[in-house]
């Protein structure tokens, strides 16, 4: 569940008036761990640290490397590092650390999301006897795939008739 900024400020203000984390969580009906997290975020980064994120943050590989090396050099926990660098989830740091251990800096480079667009193979207008073997193979592969696709759309009765 997402909470707006005004609600978080009320929770933090109530806690800072001297109420315990448990009393604050009971009054506002939120998990006490959330209260502690918001208070720590506010103490380390002010209002900006508790503002709800409007879009998914994107981090450069250099930033990820800096976060991991800081965590390792200073012996900080993932939660402490997340607070220090205003990263929404400590689990994200765990993911970066694992990728860094396995693949080094290349593991920290963001991968493009989704599938790549299918490109239509380059079929030349040259006569077949002038095409290279690679061009003929590529064209043959494309035509086989196109033929299979078109057959899949043919009604079943027509497919049987064409096999005879």
C-alpha cells in the first residue's frame, strides 16, 4: 500500500512528540517497521526522502558501484546504505551486490527491457545466381518461416487438401 506525503508527515510528527513506534503504529494502523523506516528516512534526508516516488528510478552502473563499494568499505547494512543514498528498497542493493560479485562491472549495466523488434531480413533484388550463399540461406530461412506462419492460418480442411 502506498501512503501520501501528508500521512507520512503526521505519523512522523506523532512519533517525534515522544510516542513509541508501537503506539504510533497502533494509532495510524500501519506496521511499526514502516514507522521506523519513515522516521529514519526523514532524519537522514528530510521531506524529500519520504516523498512517494512518481516514477521508477534509474541508476547508472557507476552509481551502483559507488553504493556497493561504500557498503563494503564502511561495513554498512543494506538498509543503512539505502537510507544514505535514498534508495527505496534495500533488496535492490542486494541484487546489485550479487550481480557485481558474479559479473563485475558488467553485471551493473542495465539491460534493455522487453523483446527486441524482429527485423525483416535483407532480401536483395539480385538474380539468384548472383547472390552469395549466406544471402540465399537467409532468404530461404525467411521464406520457410513465412510459409509456416501462413499455413498456420489456413483452415484445417485446406491444409489436408494441400498435402494430397
